[in-house]
C-alpha cells in the first residue's frame, strides 16, 4: 500500500492469495468485513493479525497456519515464494494422506 518498490516481491502476491483464500472459505474479507471505510481497511491491513479461521481438524489447522503465515505483516515472515508455500502445502497433504 505504501508503494515501497524494493519491498514488493512475490511475497506480496502470497499475501493477496491469503486474503483471497480466507474470503473464499469463510465468505468474509479478513480486513474489509465490518470496516467503516477505506481508512479503517488500510489500518487493519497494516495492524490486524488474522487468526486461523480453519480449525475444525488438524489438516484444516495446519492449512490455516500456512494461510496465516502468508498474511504476516512483515514480508520476511511469509514464505519466500510460491514454491515454498506449495512445498508447505505438499507437506500438509502428505501428512494427512490428501491427494
């Protein structure tokens, strides 16, 4: 949002994908839902921590942990790239026998 070009990399795309996944699975945007306006949405994106919305079972909890990591405020706390995120997802799937 601050257009700090040196800080914009594939981890920004992972953040956006995390927002999309949360909205698809829960029906609610993690930052926009209930906001009073654009300024509040920006403040939420910069400050709010998204809690794991997927906690029905161990698979969902681990998947939610991945998504929450993709939504970290500091980019250095997110997966470095899509391959890392896919690798994490592959590990979750393998641990639970998901194909």
